[in-house]
């Protein structure tokens, strides 16, 4: 076949081009006409879209406006990305989550008592961690644009590996706060940098599924972390060190080693890698630009105007609210899961092992749910369904029979679904980059208050804390449904205005509007 059909993607509401900005930015009249034409959605002719892609992509390494490829060749490109590039990306997030969840394993091994403080310090440190992690998510996106995510990802990994090692040097609560702040600073930027990286290799219609793998591997990492901890904590006493100190030492060494591996294996661009031969590299570069022409500006740095545009967009705030509400209940259950299981009479080693099944089931359910959402092109109802599942799990925690804390964890994790939904709504590219960083920040800043839900006087079953979690989950179900309805209302309102215009008025709008990206009258939101 020829190049991918861009009209289909526009019909699916993928309006990536900075529509209407051509005249303002000094583009030629022909270029402005092409930019305006792309914004017509299903009124665009394929040849016009491909002409625009060719015009914008001419300076991109590997882009070939004359290139034609078969469906089998493109499938091979995606297969090579999935089997030779994506595993290294998944390894980076696997290590990240092992290092983020090992604190809960260490807490179950009496870290607070060994250092002379209680759960109040743990909760406060969790809140401080959330603040710094959230602040430094924005640095990851900016650094990735400036220096390249292939450099930023291993660089940050090396830094947080050193900080993970330093956990073994903690002697009191002050040291605990200090180390948790620096682990947040070094870990905060890696996920936004990774999102930037993946966007350069995958089409928008391929990205949601890969993001489910990305966050799914984090669930697997949490499971493996529990199994690893069960073994490593048994090293207590060797060298005069607590088991939790050995946990941080070995995790830190692993992280540093993997950071050097990633320096060697992460390519800068599809034309600068041994993954592809020369023709495959050209296909890989060309197909991404033709699917999303604005990725011609992929290496363009973020501007203050992008920040302003993102944070004044009500649709972005809808995604942030869903994130803040939807993830809140997970913070306490994840932090104290080994401890909760331990409260049912298991020893510390078995308690850490028993966290694994829940995380594995979470990975499976999330992958199935996200895949179905991609196939049906529906987001809001899928998110509400997943939140309802989580609600049932927390209700089970209140039963007198003492249902396991694992009952809520296998729910289909909706964060990758929400991120994918957000990227479909945010245009142009700079605005999308800021939105990605913002949603990752909100996915961590909630821990400022979520870290206070489980209090010491409510231990070990945290009945009051679980009631608070239930309230947040109920609000999350409502938020998914209300936000979907809000987007549907915008679509209907815009469609009515568009249908009421004459053909001349439509042409005038397309040629003269100063509306950009998702503010355009003919931009439709995915529901």
C-alpha cells in the first residue's frame, strides 16, 4: 500500500497540525492553505494531507516524500520497535518502579522502628516526595527536548541509582527526609522523557497500547519487587546491616548497571540505530510524520506560550482532576500493602511474596481493558468501569471477614488510558508536551494528601482510611462520566455551529481563524 491514510486519523479526531497558525507564523500562502485544509477533518483529500506532510517533513532525517511501502513492511517496522526498542524502554520503567516500591517493602521490615520514628514520619516523607517528584516531572520533558530523551533517561537513572544506594546510610528521620527528597528529584523527570521518546517512534494510534505495556510493567515490577524483597530481607545481619539496607544497596547497584546499558542501546533517531536497515529507517521516519505532520517539529523546545496554552485549557484540567481523584486511593494501599497483609498473621517474608499476585492480575486486567478501549475508540466508559471495579475492592476491605488488601489491586489501572486520552485532546505539539508533564505531575502530587489517609491510630486494618478511599473512588466514577459528557457537549455544540455555516463561511473560517489545535471549531474530541 502507499503511505498511511491520514484522513482516517483526522476523522478519529487526531488533529495534530497547528491549524490556523500558518498565516501568523509567516508561512507562504500555499502552506497556509495546506494547514487549513488538514483541519477540515473528513473533508480533506488524501493527496492534500500527504502534500502537507511532505512539505513539513522535508528537513527531517530519513523522511522521504516519494517513499511507498507495503503493509507487511510497516508491520515489520512496528514489530522491530516492539521487540528491539520497547524492551529497553520497559526495562527502564521496570527498574524505576522497583526503586519506587522498595520503600513499602523496607517499611514492612521495620525501617521506621530501626531509625527511631513512626508512620507519621513515613506519611510526611511520602507527601514531601510527591511535591518534589511532581515539580521535577516538568524538567524531564524540557530536558528531553533539549538534550534528547535517549540521553536524559539513562542519565536520570544513574542519578537515582546513586540515591537509592544512599538509603543504606540513613541514620535518623532527617536523613530519611533528605534521601526521599533527592530520590524524587532524580526520578521525577524520567516518565515525561520516556513519553517524548516513544512519541518519536510510534503513531498515535499505536501509542495507547504501548503505554499500557509501560504501566503494566510497573505492576509486574511491583510484583517482582515483593518477591525480591522476600529473599533480600533475609540477609538481615550480614555485615551488621538490616535486611532493608541490603534491599536498597542491591537495588541501587542494579539501577546503576542498567543505566550504563541504556546509554549504549537507546538510539537517538530511527536513522541512527542498528535496529533498521537503510530502507526500514526511512519507512520508520516517514510513517510517523505522515501520520502526524506536526512531528516535523518534534525536536522543537517547549515555549512559555505552550505552558500558558496548556494550563488555560479546561480539557487538560479535566484529565488532571481524574488523575488526582482516581489515583488517591492507590497511594495508601500500595504503601502499606505488605504491612496490611502482615496484619493477618503472616511473617514479613510471606507478606511481601503475597503482594505479587495482585500486581500481576493488575497488569493483565489493564492490558485487556486498554486494548478494548483502543479497538472501540472509547475512553470515558472504560475509565468509569475500571473505577467501579476498584470501588468493589475497597468495599470488600470493610467486611468483617477481613478480605485481603489484594482485592482492590487487580483493577484495570486507568492512568495510561487517561494519558492516551489526553494526548488525543492536546494540540499542537508543544501544548501536548506540557500536558504530558502536567498529568505525570498530578499523578504524584496527590500523594501529598493521600499519604495522610492511613494514620497510625487507625492501624492495622485502617477502617477509617478505607472509608476515605471509597469516597475518592466514588468521585472518580462520577468524574469519568461527567468529563465524557462535557466533551460530548463540546462536540455537539461545535458541530451545530459548523453545520449552520455556509460553504463560504466555512472556507473563510479555515483561511482566517486564529484558533489553534483543539480550540478550532472543527476539532472533535474522542469520547
